[in-house]
C-alpha cells in the first residue's frame, strides 16, 4: 500500500520568501545606480574614445570605493563573475603563482566552490587535508594545528557557513595559518552584508564576496587581496583587471556591487538586529509547536548568522517537506541552493554528524521576512510535517521522488532504490 501526498495547483495566495541565503532581491537603490549603465552608458571600458574613457574612469572610482570599504589598496580588488569564480581565482591563482609548496588545508563544511577547486588541485599533485568540525560546525582547532605543516601553501575556510550559519573565529584561525607561513583565504559570501570587514585588522590574505548575497545584482563578485598577495590569472584573453581576469567588465554589475556594499555597511546594525529578532522568534515558536524539532549550528546567537536557521525533523523526507511547503507558497531550501538539483545528502550535515534519518530545511531571512508572518508559517510547517510523518515510507518500505518541474510524472522506489512503481498524472501504472 502507498500514499501520495496531495500536491494540488496553488491558487492565488500569499507567498513567503525564506531563501535569502540563496539570493537576495535587488535593492531599488542599487537598480537605480545601475540603470544608466544598462541604457545610455554602454561603451566598452577598453575603448579609447571619450565614452570608453568615461566608463573606465567610473570603474576605477568604484574600485576605489570597494577598496576603501575593506581597507585594501585598489590593486587588491579584482572583479569577477561571482563568488565561485573569485574562490577559483584565489585558490588556483595563488597555487599557480607559488608552486614551491604543495599542501592545502580546508574544512569539511566548505561551499562546493572550494571543495571542488581543491579536488582539482589534488589532481594536479597537491596534497589536500580537510579539517574536521564539531557538532556545531566550529573548526576543531587542535586538529587544525595537527594538520598544518611547514609546506602548507594556503588555508581556505568559509567564514559564515551557508547551510547552518556557523561563524568561524577568523582571527584565531588566520593567526595559526600565518604562524606556519601559510596564506589565509576566507569565503565571506554570506558575511559581507552582515558585518563591517576591515582587512587591515584581520589576518585575512584573500577574501571572496558576491553581490547578490547582499541585495546587489547576480553575476558580479570580487576577490579581495590584502597587502603583498600575488596571484596569476586562470582566464586568458585581454589584460582586464590588471591582467588577472580577462573579459570585458560587467560595468553595471560593478556599479551595483559597490552600491549594494555601501548600503549594507550603512544599515548593518539595524539589519542584523532585525534578523536576530526574526531568527529567535522562529526558533522559539517552531520548538513550541513541534517539540521534536532540532536545530543545527551554534546555540550561541553571537556565533551564528542570524539570517540562517537550519532545522531537522525526524521521520520525513527533506525533499517532500520542501515541495509541500512550496505548494503552500513558502519558499525554503533543503540546504545550499547551489546543490538543490542534486538529490543527495549534505556534506555539511554529515560533517556535524546530523542523523541522516532527519529531514533538514534551511530557512534564511532578509528584507522579505516579517515578524507578523511567523505564526502562519510555523503552523503550516507543523501541519505539513505531521501529515508527511504519518505516512512516512517505513510503514510500507517505499519512498518517492517528485520532479518539481514535471509534477505530473512521479516515480515510486523501494528501499533499495530500485524503481518499483511509476505514476503519470492521476493514473496509476
């Protein structure tokens, strides 16, 4: 016997966006700043005529504002297509420029932009070690000290984790890296819009940011290099970005990144205060209505991103829970959005030893989140969870996967993963 959870077409209803860690909406002020460069000011900044020279000047002015924000030189700001490219440029570019050392350290909870890049370096002959984390996602410092070596080229960590929100102590970790002669790279994609970053006061040598995580446009990021750090390009073509990143500059994106960063810095205190109140309200009410719920990441609110709430529920499927919430207009993630099309467990949850029988959702907050919506959303999560739990597949040894893009096609599998039944629309086959 089997049961198919009744996903029906949604009528007009309220929708609730709780996926700000995946991307944030473009701030209207950012769009206004970008619009001239999407319409009238379209010249190529490499052109030698007046219009091109004007655009080049604007890029240089924007680079200066970003450099000033992070307290680095203008030569330390390299614009990229986003966080993933910036991380690739940091790791591959630095390794290429400094071939004398062949050991790299990262952690077990990195974004795949880092893990897949170090795997590529491993194929090139580099020795890669992964630093373990504890059950809250913090790097085990004693293990870090044991793993770092005299020939460690660089250490790369995620500052604020994109799945469970753990904030690493970059001062301590960077100091350890420097004591062993290693360069320290941080993925600050989730952090850049939620704290003031002064690289003159931090032991960070290279830092990755991405504009669409702090209300800027997609398709633009930056690698920030501190004093004395040299890298080599990984893309070839023209001599853009001082020869470090070939390709015609995304002018409107660069303008948008700088404006978004300016706004984020000006609002950071009030923004983070609001995020904390929303996070705590969800945490408190969800625990009240679903006592068996468990939360992932740090218990200490000062050591986690207030924008991210990772929760786990027993005896249901993450995918089914997410899809059911989607039908109710509640938009969440089962983890990193970059892996949402891959039906497999999270390496982050595995690293913190989360029970694999638990379904995990990531709620991430921002400007689209309101306190008044919390009771309705929590009640809906509770009702859907209870419905799915009551029909959890252990009762009959089957589970199913629904393709959200082709909701009329549904497959049912047995516990070994072999196709057992198939349904098309309302017809049972």
